[in-house]
């Protein structure tokens, strides 16, 4: 197993039943502060729209909120769905963040809508044209951040020369080709789309071309983690995740629901082929069980960094899960030292 693997968090600012988006912002900041203490490397926020259970829609604004309340943990987007936006505006937003919080801001870019097609059209009516232009728009952002852009007719002056590294996000093999060609780090959404993970990693490594930002390939993979004192407790906590994923699959998205007993119906749902495909990399259990699954995943993928997301209703239980995972990673790294 690789040694010294950074571990990071993907946050959606999930809104639990009976709470408000403001509550989720407070909890996200509390999590980021505790993650910083626990040794997490970065804290990324994902862009989603028209989902009452997810409050990270104004992603760059929330990144500023998290960065202002922390001191050293890297904060960024996992990701900004670029076809929803003007590349110039994104460069200006993240250039501003990069100046406010030097050497702490990441710009992860994806091409998915982060919502349903009707909402995507409401966000940007020419979005599909922008999807096809995604590689070119990534290049535009790189140009806006370049110090050489000062001679261009169109400038994002606040971004020029600012150190905000770009990352390409993906859930299929398409993004692997782009990340490799541009010599950018590659983050794969294996927490909900695991099917093409291994193929995408292979493509990225085989086609990687060094760039000014990156000399060698760098990969991040995201997994679901629900760690608790016992397997039974973790299984109960996971019922919130099962209900959430059912809402996503049936387009009936609701607030994060409190956990319940693992009923036969929920167990059958969790074992269905659709759920098994989507949650292949959901590490649910006590510390020993999650540690074993984590080690197996790192050995199988050889990723350079592991990112985790924990969909848990109770804030204290979620904090405990992330604390346990930090202990797991520290123990695994000490074994390899």
C-alpha cells in the first residue's frame, strides 16, 4: 500500500429533516474545523441545485464561509459544474478566494449539471453547447489564472498569477482523457458511480502528459463511510443513506431522514442490484471493518488521495464517523512508514 496518503472530505451541506439550510452551514463549518484538527487534507463542497436536502448550491460563497472559519485545511469545489457558469466569472470568484485565503483554495471542475434537466435549462439555456465546449472552457480558466493573460483583451485580473490549482472531476471515462491530456489531477466520483473507476484510472495513468501544474499523475477517489462503535450501530445509521439514495433513484428527493431500525424491506432495498452498483464503495461498519475495506480499496486502486463523504443524520454521529476514519488513515499510514 502507498504510504502517506492524504485523506479529505466531500461535503454537500445536507439539510436534515426539521432543520434549515442555515443549520447545515453551521454544521459544515463545525465539521471543517474538527476535520482540520483531525488531519484532513482538504474540504470540498459540491454544487447541486433544486434539491431541498442539499444547501451547497452557491458553492463559491460557501467555500468562503468555510475558509474564513478555518486556518490551514484546503477548501475547494468538488466541484463547480462548469457548463452552468461563465468561465470568466468562475475565474474571478476563485481568484478572489485565492487572494483572500492564499494557497488554500482548490478549483475542481465537472461537466454534469448537478441537478435535473429542467433545472439545468433554467440555470443556463445554452448549457448543452457549453457541455461540448467543456475542454475549451477549462483551458479558458487556465488562461485567466495565468500571469501571461495580462496582455489579453478579456482578463480576470483578480485571478492572474494566483495559485488556485485545477482538478478535473469525473464519473465516467470521458473526464479521464481530458485530465490526462491537460496534465491535471483527477478526482473520480466512485462514491455514487463506481462502475468505471478502474478503467478511468487506467486511462488517466496511461495517457497522462506532464504540465506546468503537475509533473506526475495524481488521483483522488471518493467513497462513502459510515463508521460507528459497532456494526449494528453503523447499519442503523446507514438507513438514512439508503432512504436518501432511494429518493435520488426515484426522483423524490427529501430532507435527510433520521435513522430507523434496519427493517427487512430496507435490507432488501440495500441488497438490490441497483443499490449495490451505486454503493459498491460504501464502507459501513465498526472501526475494524471500515479499516479493512479502506485498506483493500487503496491497494486495489493505488489512488494518491482518498476523499470520504458520510451521509449521517445526527451531527455528533457524523463527527464521530469522520474522527474514526481519521484514526484509521493514521493507523494505516503508520503501518507503512
